[in-house]
């Protein structure tokens, strides 16, 4: 099981969890969820429920990944299977993302 903290504009918005390769969940942080001044992280993950479940990596997070040649290069350089969407997300979306959302791996340690 792998987990990641999801930040929106620097605020902890929630936790993304890979339960297994066919089951993912995203749960809003209760403080973030209750703060009406904080936006939903995505139009597809509105703040109308605290937890979401999916059989695949949520499209919002998948769309944060590189495609084509860039994805192949990242996979090779980072030594991550090109099909490991969450692994690539954890390795590439911590600091420099296009939008206001960043992803930080939670150590299983």
C-alpha cells in the first residue's frame, strides 16, 4: 500500500492511497474539508464527500503525469516502470507542477 499527501496551494488537502493496483482512494483532510474558503482540488473531486474510491488512478492525478517521450525518459531516468502511474506521480509531482496541487509520498517506514 502506498500513500501520498496531497497539497493545494501549500495546504494539506488530503491523502491519496493505492490500496492495490485496482483500488485507489482519496480522502480529504477533515480540517481542509471543513474550511469553506478552501477549494476542491479538482472539479472531479468536489468537496461534497470526504472520501472517494476508484478502480484506477483518479483522472485528475493521472493528468498530472507526462506523456509520450517525456514519460519514457522520466521512467528510464527514475528507474520506474512506465506503467506505474502512482510511482511516477510520487516521483515527479512534489515541487514543480502546472497547477496548485502537489504530491508528497508518505514513507511506509
